[in-house]
């Protein structure tokens, strides 16, 4: 999985007054969990653009500029309900020998026979939760829709991999090809035409 670097500064004051002062200065208060003790730090709002405002999944290298550096994943984010301004971010530290659970985007590939025949492709889930060692985390999960005919569904069992475990029930549907209104109308008209008596034919 691709990684982005966020440069920040460790902070000692974690009270409401200090937190408000950070936000007023254009900084985002953050906490890193998962290690021996929580690490409190802050970083500029713009540092999170490539992490937060994207459908892609990333791991993060947190560089605190004092010789301390941590590998992590975004765990939780709080935003202002009106302005959407980032208020606080929680990270979880990664370790090479410990599995981590993270949501990974689904990438649709291939051309479905059902879609080419007039069906509608419906994407049921845009992300899947997977569990793996950090080195095995995928950038995305590729879902090949080529075999899907009209009315078919693609289940998570079709995108299984030995590198990671999918944390969803086997009957979870990634996408499906539904019969479009146009295709359904054409089928109904064809059925009516087949049943209609041919003119001039004796009974």
C-alpha cells in the first residue's frame, strides 16, 4: 500500500485551551495510539489533504522532526458539522509483525456480458474491510466483472487473496448486474410478439 508522509510536532499540552489555540493557528491536534503510550502531536491542515480528501487508502509515516518517526493508519477523524473543518484525527501505529484491519477501495475491471447486453451495473460496496500485515495491505481490491451476465452478482469470495483476509461474510455482494428498464421492456415486447397469432394463419 502506498504511504504518505505527514510532518508534525509533538505536543505536551493536551487540554481544551491548548487544543483551541492549535486550531486557531491552523493546526490539527492528533493522537497516535497502538504503542506503549499515546503520542500527542499536531500538523498543518494542508498536510492531511492527500490522506483525507481522497477515495484511496494509504498508510502514513508520521515524522515529528525530533528523531521520532512512526508508521500508522488513520483510525478516526472528527470534522466540524457545518464547516467540515478537521477538528481532530486519531492514528493507529503499525508494526511489521502485527496484522491491521483497514478499509480498502474496490476497483472494477473488465467488461460484463450483462452490461453489454443492456443491463445496469450496481456497485453495492465501494470499500472492503481487510486484515493483513502492513506489507501485504493492497492499494485496492480488483473486482473483475467480465463473467457477470444479466441478473448475476459478484460476491467477496471471488476477490479472496492469500495476502489478506476479507472481514465480511461470504454472501456479501460487491456488485450486481440488474436488468434495465429498457431491456425488460424489450423482453416483454418480444414475449408478446411471440404469443401473438400470425395473420392469415388458420387455427
